[in-house]
C-alpha cells in the first residue's frame, strides 16, 4: 500500500541541487510506447472497419456483375421485382403491374432467376 502512495504522491521539490536532473522519465518507454499504442489502434481500426468494408464492396461489385435481365431482385426498400432492362446507372424492374426505374445502388440482393408463373415458384419450395 505504501508503494502506491509513493507512486501517486506529488514529486519532492525540496531535493538539493545535487539531485540528478537527467534521470529517465517515470513513464517507462516514453515516446516509443506512444508509437506502439498508435500502431495498435490503427491495426484495430483496420481490422474492425476498413477490411470488412472492402469485403462488402467486393461482394457488391460481384453481385452487380452477375445481374442480368430476368433476375429476381430485392431493393433496399423491400420491393421485389424482375429485371427487364439494364442501363449504366439504373435498372428497370417489373413488380406485379408496375414498371419501376431504380438505381443500381438500391439493389440489396439478387434472389435468382425469375419464373414466369408466380405459382410455379411456390410449388418448387
């Protein structure tokens, strides 16, 4: 217990002029320890944020390259439709009786090849 009290006590300023003023800092590693912590924090940031985001981007690009006319898709808003035409930045989809033009970024998943008869899809499951 005395050790802890001495460690956190205020420094003794009553020491004489003979005290060694070039002593090593009490922090241990000094600036080298700070560099180690910065490297550790950057590594954690990379593995927890940057790497998973790159993986998601790669999966999205693969999904967009595989998208073709006739595929059944789900949008971010939950709309399910069949792709009827592809453009550079947009996709035309058919949902029930409605034709929609949506951006490619609003596609969340490709469900697979669409069937002509909606009852046929239910029977296969």
